[in-house]
C-alpha cells in the first residue's frame, strides 16, 4: 500500500507539471527557474524599469489607512459574532479555533445584514458605522473581562508548527499587499465594487434597473460598502473592502484546520490548512473582490457545523442548537451567491435530517431540519425578501419564467438562461471537466489531488478506524455532489467549482497524515515532505509572478490607480483623461465603469439598453437593426432632461457580445447609426482609439459595418480590424 501511494504521489506530480494547463499559455515547468529570484524579489524588490511607476517599501505607509479601517471592520465583526455565540440559542464552545471561526463567520454575516438594513433606510453614515463596530468591540471586551458564557479554556492549546508558519506567513503578506491594489477584474469593476459605489454615492441601497447583478445576494459587497462608509471615500473604501475580503483566505484555512483536526488529528489539520492557504486560487480570491472567497469559507464552515450536529446526534446529546448554527452559516453561503443554495444549503440540510433520522424518531429529525431552516432564513432570507419587495421575484433575475421579474423582457430572460446554462452533456465533456478541475486548471495546487486520493486508497484497502472511514466517504460524497452540480447546472466557469477546494484540502490533509505509521513514515514521509516543500515553492512563485493577477505590490498608489493597462478599462481611462469630472456620459456597450471619475449612465448587457430606449423608434414588425432613430430634437430633449453631456461607445465590447456563443447585443447599435447622429448635428466626435483587431468569429458579425472595418497590418500580415475600439462624442 505504501508503494502504491508513493507511486501515485510521484505520478500525479509529474503529470501536473507536464500536462498543459487549461489556459495553455505558459508551461508550469517554466516557473521553476524563477523560484530563487522571485522569492528574493519579494523581500528586496528590484528598482522599477525606466518608464515604470515608482515602487518600493517606502510606499507601504500609503496603505496604512486601508489596513487600519479594514481591521476595525474585521475585528468589530468578529466581536459581534462572539457576542452572538454567547446567547443561549447557540452551542457552547471551548475557547479555541472552532469557536473563533464561527465567531468570524457569524459576525461578518450579521454585520453585512446590518449594513443592508441601514442602507435600505438611508443611514450610510460614517460615525454610525464606526460607532456600531466600536460598541461591539467594547461590549466583547467587557464580557471577556467579567467572564461569560462559552469561554472555557480550550482542551488542546493551539501551537502552529514551525513549518506551517514558515510557509503560511509569506502568503498572508502577499494577500494583504495584493488586496490593497486597485481592482483589475471585469466583474469586480462591473458590479462587485460598482454596486457598492453606486449605493454609497446615492446615500442608500436601492434597486438599480441598469445593473441586474446588483440584485444578487450581496453579503461580500455589503462588507465593501461598509469600507466605503467607514473610510468616507468610495475609491479608498473599495480598497478597504478588498482588504476585508482578503481575510477570507486565512479564515478558510482556519476552518479547514478545525474540520480536519476534528476528524483526522492536528497534524492533518495543519497540513490541510497549509494546502488551502497556499493554493494559487486562494491567492486570487484573496486579492480580488470576487464573492467566492467568502463562499469557500462558509462552505467549509457549514461542513464543520454539520459534523458538529452529526456528533451530537450520534452521542445522543441535544443537537438543535448545532443544527441552528449549521443553518446560519449555510444560509450565509447562500447570501454570498445563489449557487450556495444547491452546493451548501441543500446537502447540509439533507445531511442533518438524514443523520438525525437514523438515530432518533422522525419527528425529532423534522425539528432539527426546522432549526436548520430557521438559521438559513435568518441569514439568507433578508436578501430574498429585498428582491420580493423590489422585483416580485425572490431570486431575481433567476427563475423569471416562474416568478416574473421587474424590467426583464422575454428576450432578456432567454439570453440570460442561454448564457448561464451548461454547454451540452457528453461523456467526453464530463471527463474533460474532471481533468480540468483536478489537474489542468491554471491556479490549482498540485498538493490537493496528489494527497486527497490517498484517502480513497485507504478506504479500499481497509484497516482504517471506522470513524476515519465514515468521515472520508462523507466528505468525498460532498465533493462529488458539488462537482456534479457545477457540471450539470452552471455554465462551468472555474469560479463556480472553487468552493470545493477547501473540502478537498481537508481530504488532502487526511491523506498526508494517514500513512504516518512506523513502517511508512520514512519512505512516504520523505516523499510527501519533499513534494510539499517543492510545491509550495512553485505556488509562491506562481502567485507572485503576475500570472495570478496584478502584482505591483508596493507601487506608488496614484500610479497604481492610473496605470491603464492594468487597473482601468481602456475606454474609461480615456474618458477620465479627456472629459471633466462633472461630465455625464451615456455609455453604450461599456459597463466596466467603477473607475469612472465622470458620472456614467450605463446598463449591463443583460439589462434593457438605455441607448435603444432613448434613441430608437421601435417597430415590432421589423428587427431592431432596421428601426429608425427618433427625431433629433426628441433625442436632444431626452439627453438634456437627463443632463447627458457626452456619449461613450465601446465597439470592442459590442463586438465581443455579438460574437457567436456570447451574450448578444442589440442590432440597433451600429457605426452607421452614430454616423447619422453626427450628420444630424446631435453628436460631435471628440476622441477615439486606434484600430482593434477582429478574430474570425467576430468578423462575421460585423460584415455589414461597411467602412468601419478596415485592414490592419500586423507581423502575421494584413488582418481585419475595427476602425476604432471606442469613440467619445460630445452632445451638441
């Protein structure tokens, strides 16, 4: 068995570095020569190249306000969660990591709901928010000093081994440095940060008919909004929000440790936590404003809550409070993102009901399931209720054919469903997805599936403690379920399966520990130890070399914000430089407007087009491409009423949306339409970008764009291109 395990670890490691990645742009093996130089550059950054923005440790103080504000939000939330854990409705804990992870999880979830409530009534006030956080801290400190419920000493002192600290600390440092950088990701600038910016600017939270994504559950976005409010600035506050969200990486590792330790021992817990923390995907989620960092945390926290409920039921102890706690954290996963209903709430609820039913009367199982459901309702329900009030649909914009939906036309629903549905079901596609999720995804850690499958080997061969075997099979069952949900019910982008990773890390920790017997310790221990060391060197190099996102950790702040190729959508950057800050700009095809210093009027690709509504003369008997413009004076009056001074049209984005297999875009929007508006004296060209190359599929959708498609010389020869990637017009 030791030989088989050793061969698997060696084989998978070799395959990991030789198989092409899903992106396929850079072989993994090419990172190895960079290891010593990259690690040295982290400690002693090289001077910037000529033309690069200034950078160095001397600019670290520019981030101190971000870290200080984030610390207040994080610690205040943790104290709020700790106070909740002292209530009789929730389980009693020893002081230790289990209590801490639940305190952080509950506190951050409840704080986000408080931000939602205060925002809905228009109380986005700096003093109020800072005061509420401060009160939570003072109240918790007072209870600790006086002594209170659920504060018994931990049964096992928490002493991280040296190897864990040596590997983990550098990752946490780069998490913090990377999180304080400006956002670069489309979704972050299109709604994760843009929604909170709009709420902050308006002074309240409300329905945004032009951005359908802001009706999603917004647990993490409320944390970002609180950063804006406490900091008193939408831009610096957004960076505070990113730093707050970066804490979910270490918190997930702590929850992984608690889960693995509870089933497989402390050494397995530390290894599992280290694997979770150092996986490149964890770095990505910790340095962006994506919601999956929080979703992964609440996924593994729900697993821990379910395991506690199972233990109580099997030991014939009261388990209602454990079931309620499991429901609270499972509902928090749902409050991060709709898929949490299928990947967390559903399996957790079924597990609680099934285990209790196997040990107790059916009515008792129903009571525990009801307690779990109450927890889900308390943390996820407010988001569903908000959507009911605003749109009539609790899961807007999903299930619009069932519940309906405000401002969603039938063709919008069709486009949404097509864009977010799986791309066929074949055995070959299933196998390809398995390989991608386990091996070829660009930002995986090789330690996950080098070690986790060892637990399956042990269950097949036998000789395991029954508790270990039962836990391993249960956790693998969840991994399989989560994968099938991703493959069968989503549009299969990587971010939707990432919540599986910390659960696989639990299994990897168990796999690395399971073979630590007197006979196998030398052979497999040396192999696993060597593999862990080498893989960590690879992961550190990978995440800090620019392949996992913007890595200018110590760049001067103003230079970081204005560096167009990294931090601002090019068309928006051009408009920032060209237009005054008080300009009101109608954006056509451009929704990545978080960085806009002007006032944008925009809609996402799945919302009703503002340009079509204001400019088109609809004719149901003809396709939109054949509709006429409204009279010039009618359009001019509409723009004047809304205060619009300029129009920005992003042809690059429009062509991307029109390409086969993409989201689609109104055929009413064409270059010829804007030529008509210029000829009518309504718009005057102000600025434009250079040509934008077209690929084969894009060329077919602009065949009738006449002289707007030109020939561009490249090193490969002449290629078709748009005359301009974007244009800016002034309203006359």
